[in-house]
C-alpha cells in the first residue's frame, strides 16, 4: 500500500495529544467505508497504515493487520509500535485469512492486489467469514472476478467507487452480508438498456460494474478508453498470426471492442 503523506502529533482543546494521519486518496476511500467502531482485519496490510488510522480516528475499535511477507510484517509492527496501538491492533504474519479466527472481526479489507488473488484469499478462508458483515475490496485488476465471487457467495455489492491517484485508476467495492442477497443481486445484475438501442447483459455488468454503468464518471470513461486501447493493440498483434485459433480470437476481440465502444458512446452522449 502507498505510504501516507504525513503523520504529525497535535494537541486538542483539552490539552491531550491526538494522532493525526493523512492517508493516500485510495486508502482514505477505503477508510471512509468502514462502519463506525467496527472490528476489522486488513489483509495484506503492508505498513498497517489503514488499521492505525482506523483505530486512531474511531472507525475501528480493534484491528488485525495481516501480512504474509517478512518485510511488510516488520514494517507493520514498527508502525503500530510507533502509534502506541499494540493493544488495539494485532499484527500477525500469515497467509490471507489464516491470521484471523472465525467471529473475531466483522469487517475485512483487502486492497492493492489482483482480483483473482482477492477471490483466492476469500475462498480459501471462507470459514473465517463467520460474523463478517462488510467487505471493502480494492482490486488493482480483475474486478469482474471479485463481483462474480460476491454473487456466488451471498454478498451484495452495496457500493462501487472509482478514483484516480498518481496516474493510476482504482475501484473500491463495498459488499455486505445480506439474507436477501440473492434477490438483490438478481435485480442489480439484470439486463439494462442504454439509449434505447443496446442491452447491457450480466457479463458486461460484471466487467464494468452494475452501479458504474448507469452513472458514469469522467474517470470511468477514461479507464475504459484505456482498456479499449489495450484491446485494440492485442487485436492488432493477434491479426498478424495465420493460425485459425487466432482468427477466432481476433473476431472475439473485435466484437468486445465494438460493444465497449457502444457503451462509451452512450456515456458521452449522456454527459452534459
């Protein structure tokens, strides 16, 4: 995770010392999603910036900072010690959700990894999700894998956010455990019509985001302009091959590109 911009000590109105931190924009979006006084586990916590911020600012009453690698684990320990929060933050070394016990936390954050890896962490530790009410996930790529897993495992995608920081675009997905998740997801991912001429089906909703697609932002538009450019480059490379499989792949890519361009055309038309 990115380091925060600054960390200072200040004195409040009663003369007590408080701890101030400025998170990166990406981590701030995640922190803002936490339920007040939650018990959280930050998996892949790196320097434990998010748990420290959360407990210092009342977002979390207790936190586990989990890291699988020695370097980040030691960095997290130092950060928690520096903040004087060893009683409210437990830094643990382990793989994924192995660092927590069932029922220990009610919120899990996983950020800065590929979507496939996030899904693997959740799937391999599914028994640890007992009592968890909220997932705040920030996949760097492969967001569709995360959305699919949430549907298949009874989680409702409550919110999607997108931001740009230092030239990179990030999506933050907030999901909640809901007894009615099946019906809610069915409604969320039902086919949607855009501009009265194209139908957005479930695979495309999974890829772009069901909440994003009908409320596009300039950052979302920029992201998918970039994704189309990448697909066009791949298509040109595939076209150089004489193999039959390449012809089929080229046809698939052209259809995918055309579909995405239609979506972007609708977004641009709807912009004031």
